[in-house]
C-alpha cells in the first residue's frame, strides 16, 4: 500500500514538474503583460498582435519556415526510413545487426557533432547554406528515428502473408502496396510525427547549417531573442497554439489506433 502511494506521488510530482512550465506559458498567454509572471487581467491582445503582422512579421516567417522544413523533412525521411527498414528487415541476421548499429550512431551521437559534421560537409562540397541545407540536415537526423519506428511493425508482421501474395501471382510492387504498407502504416505515422517534432525542436543542427542568408526558424529566432536579454511576448500564444495543436493531433491518432486495435 505504501509503495503504491509513493509510486503515485512520484508520478504526479514528475508530471507536475514536466507540465507546469507549459501551463504557466498557457495561462500568461491570455494577458497583455510584456513580462512573464505579471498578470494584468484577461486579454487576447497577444493573440491578435501575433497575427497582425507589422513588428512580428519575422516571427510569423520563422514559424512558416519551421513548419515547411519540418513537413518536407518528415515526409522524405518517412519514405526513406520505411524503405530502409524494409531492406534491413530482409537482411541476414549478422548484416541486420551491423546496419542497425550504424543506424543507431546518429541517434546516440550529440546534435552538435552532427551539426558540425554536416556544416563541414556542405562547406567542403561548396554548397551554399540556406533553406536547402537545413532541410537536408533535418532529413539526415530524422530518418534513423523513422527506421526504429517501422522495424517493430515489420517484426510483428506474418511473413507468410507476403509470400502467399507472391505465390498467388502478385507482383513485388503489388505485394508491397497491399500487404507490407498496410502492416507498417502505424509505424510510418508514428515515425512521421516523431520526425516533425524533432525537426521543430531542433536547434544545434539548424544553427550550423542555416547559413547567413537571413533564414530563421523558431529555434534560431528564440535564440537571437534571448541574446537581446528578452523574449517576445507573442511567443507565449504561439507556444500555446503549437502545444494544443500537437496535443489534439496525438489524441486523434491515439483514438484512431485504439479503434483499429478493437476491430476483430
């Protein structure tokens, strides 16, 4: 009984520490105070100011750049990661372990090392840094996570179904489209969402590959803002919108997954 109470207490304290900063940002996004922690009454002024353009035009541009980079990188890395996972799954045991080890290196490697490595690569190849290099960099570090998301679904799949489809006259592409893809689709969706989240949150890799052409993402915008000794108040409603959107997306996906699992 005591262990159960202690475990539940630890869980709730952990959740409180984890989500209280987000809750504070959400609460103070509904006041027009310029300083976080100073409540001056309920107001939606920061939300209206966020989308009114003007002085916050650069913040909206940074948001749009972040979203477009994340969606492009996540889409490409989901395709590449799914194909790679299928290839790894069909390798022999020793080769599969070796490739899995190679795939885990970018995940275990520090972001700053990845950023410096990509920076040196682009410089040595004479590639001018900007939007394209950031997208390529994000694809590079997102793909291994997609591989790890898809591989478990392949291991759960009954290989006899794929072989039966081939025996019944299906082509390799038809078997891939009608047998394998439906089986690994949940892993692909999870990998896509994880890639989007990683891309939006990334700073270390982005700062090394963004160049000096004036391109900004949310992470680099916030970094530049903090160096000035302040944070733009409109970041509070923007953070709230992003958090609520991601939360709603996760709830919909989990609800859909639970319905699929309950189907006979």
